[in-house]
């Protein structure tokens, strides 16, 4: 859990991609959770995360994000929660 740590930028999460065993992640209480495309970005960057902010990452959503069919911060927000 990284709740209430004042994480503000999506790029601040990139280092977590080097944690292959990271499956459960909560960033609740961080300003980053209010950014557009936050959830999609985390799903795209952290391939092994199965639960994000106490919500399961569905396989179909991960596949859509990985294939660029759901926004990752480079297009219109089209699903999986968007900003909180």
C-alpha cells in the first residue's frame, strides 16, 4: 500500500514496474488518483497488478489497455474507471 503518500505524477509510478511480484496496489489518498487516465496508466505500466485501489483489474480491460483500445493518457478516456 502506498496510500496517502502525496504521489502526484503518473511517471512516479514507473519504478514500480520493476517489482514483478506486485499484484495488489492501493494509491488511495494520493493526488495522482484524481488524474485523467490514472487507472489505465497503472494497468498498462504494471502488468502484474491484479487489484488496484481495492478493485479487481479485469482481464478483458487489461487486454484492451495493452492493445491501445482504452486510453492510457494518449487519447480519449473510454473506460475502466477513468479518474476517481
